C-alpha cells in the first residue's frame, strides 16, 4: 500500500520524491510506504495551514464541530481498513487495537462537543466598567505523535486544535505512518483545504522543521523525554513558543499489606500493557510489594505473565505481539541483560519465543524480574518495553522514597483498602495521574500528564483545549 501526504487539501508526494518503507514488525516484511517528507514539504504545509486559519477561525463553534463530526464519520466508515493497517504497521494486538480506532473517532466527537466550554471570564476589577477575557487560537498548531498508538493520537492531535479555531500540521511517527495516509484521505474529503495537513518523514527532517518554524507558536509532542528536551531546545532557538510535552514514565504500583490480591495481581499484569509489549508511557513497570505479600504477589504475577498468549497481531486470540521496531527490540534486550548482570532474578521470559512463527520479526517474551533494587538501571530508567521489576518494601516512607526516586512522574497505582493510606500516598507520590485500586484506564474529562521529566501540560480534558488558545484581556471603560 502506497500512502501520500496531505498538504493544502491535496494528496502529494514529497518534494524530492523520496519514500520510506513500512515494515510489519511480526514478519519484517515490507507492507507499504509513505513519502519521506522534507523541510520544503513542511514549509508548504505550514503555509497552507496559515492561509486556511483565518477562515476556519471565523466559523462558528457549531460549524467547526459539524466538520469534525464528518471526519469522525469518515473514520468510522473506514474503521475495518484502518484497524488492519494499524495492526500490521505497529505490531499491536488486534483485540486491543479495536479500541484505539474507536477512540480516535470518539475523541474527535468529544472535543467537538466541548467547544462551547472554551470561554473566558469577567472580572469585577472596577465599578462601572467591564473587564473580560476571551480565548483566541494561536493560529497554526504543530502536533508530533508517537508510534505506539498512531491513529488514536492522530485523532486527538487534530481535534483539540480544530475546535478552538486553529489549523494543524501533524507529523506522524516514522515507524508507523500508514494509518496517517488514510486519515489524510478522510480529511481531504471532509475539511476545507489546509485546515489539516499531514507530513510524513523522519523527525530529524520534517519534525525539526515543524518545531523550528517561526510561525508555528504552539507545539505539542508525545514521546520520549530525551526527544522532548531536544524539542524544547530547538523551539527556543527560533521563537518564544508554547510547547507541551507528554513524555515517558517509570511508573510505580504500590501494593499495601491489606490489598485485595485477587484484584491487584491481575491489575499488575494489565497495568504493564503487555498487549502493546509494554510500549506505553503509563505502564506500571515497577511493582512495589510489601514484605508480607511479596512471594504471593510475585508468584501470581509470574503465573499470569507465563500464560499470556504470544502470537500474530491479527489473531484475536493473541495477547502479546511483537515490538514495534528493531531499535525498540534491541533496547529491551539490552535492559534484560543489564537486569541479570546487576543481580536481579529473571523469573519469566526475556527471550525470543520458540517456533517457526517467531523466526523473523521483533519478538520477545514479556519479562518479570524479582529481587530488584533501586540501584539497578531497570528500576530507574524507562525501557518502553515488556519488562516488569518487582521490588520489596517494608516501610511506608521507604516505598514513597523509592517510588519517587526517578526522573519521571507520569502515573502511579496504589492498592489498599484503607482510605487514609490511599489518599495520603496519592498526595505524596510524585505522579500526575494516580489510580487507587486500579491501573491503566483513562477516564474522559480527566487531565492526563506528568510531573518532573514526564512532561508539561495536560491532555484529554478541557485543560488541553484551553492550551490551544491565548488569553486576551479586554477592558470596556464607561467612565
């Protein structure tokens, strides 16, 4: 399958005609290609977005929302096609990926419905006068999305900026760009030219050109902390920009002595997001278990992870697929070797699965390490792979200190039946999104984002919509 970019309402090739191959992570076979965009292509995309933005912003909220619903309807109409392509291009299992495709359209509709909530305030600053604020769009918004949930992130990438009156330029992940080609076809049919532009290519070329473009003042990025810091530096070198970052995590799940283990053990496995091979920023990859429960929890988790069905992503019975790309596989293998070298005990997995099916592809069995201590790299550094570290604790202050002893602060899970313990721990843990007796799930309207090196800004909520606007203060003086 050969996809194209969307620039100025037209499906186009790159300026130099270059293309990038799409590789099926399960087989290492070429399954398609996308244009290898250039800085010249990005310049055209930003110019098209700039040209389209005044007319788009002049539309009523209702009119913008109607266009967005058309895009969502178009995605629903091609959902089966998007799903198959997304599974083949990412390696994510189809049973879980169905929800991603549904969420992409759902988030567009949800944000369209929130348009009237993007509003200012009145301030009683002086008597007899009127002091108000209004929310105005930035103009052109740049969105850079990751490889783990391409279509789901792409849906949100356009939804927030559009309902608030911006136009948008999307840079899809170079590892998994095929679904962006279908999204471009849908946007071409459903939106005015230039309102959404999609430029595929390598981050060093098109991503950097987008971040550094002097007329793109608003940038939103989802990905690694390392890349997020590069984006911050690059943006600051050319202009004052509003940059938000949804970055990685090394997320703790803390199991207290009174936890309901019948629920906590399966939740620990679910929280690792093995269906994505752990390639999820919110994965609870550090499982902190109290001394009194350690052996029971470790045994229960290990038993469940061993039972996970590893198989082809398009098989609905598969619970674990391959990793997204060769680099991610090599990274996971490196950290598993480091865990063993540093003295952790590999209880489950950590090797290529046996059988002809797995002779090619980016396959590795989910790994569970026991006896992990906080001086080990697998306990501190984000792996973004299927590696769980089980860590023993005995005192509350000790476990809070260990939970907070990383540069990340995205999610955390706390398991206890005691409400005082739950609330106190939730307040002390340095994470932006905390579950009490839960893991993994996101909830509509709740702001998602991290502390420390896990990012800046919040998404999935009205906070995100407001972040695509600038506040203007207006004073109506009568005296």
